C-alpha cells in the first residue's frame, strides 16, 4: 500500500543479497522506514480470489489476502 520508487529500489537491492548479508540491511531499512512514516496500515482488507465455472474450492486466505491454494481444484479435466 506504500508507493515510493526510491524505497522500492532499496527493498529490491536488499532482497537480492544473500541472507547473511541482508539481515543487517533489513534492520537498517526498517529503521529508515519507521523514521519516514508516522503510520503504516496494519490491515489490508482486499483479497484476490480465483473464480470460474470450472474452479472449485475458490476461497480466500484472510491472513494472506490471496487464494487459499490447497483447496483449489478443477471440477473437470476437460
């Protein structure tokens, strides 16, 4: 929900590092973000759902905001 091209670039740069190098960078980036913004949303109530005439088990995972993949299936093979 936060759009900041400079911050997105920093996140991408840290994400590309090996885990042993990224750990400290994530902490530094977290401190930077918390110093820049007064509040960030804790909850996002939108959800992606897979739907269709041949889709079964199309329910959402409220904790992730996306489909609950273990329950998805095709109703017929053709």
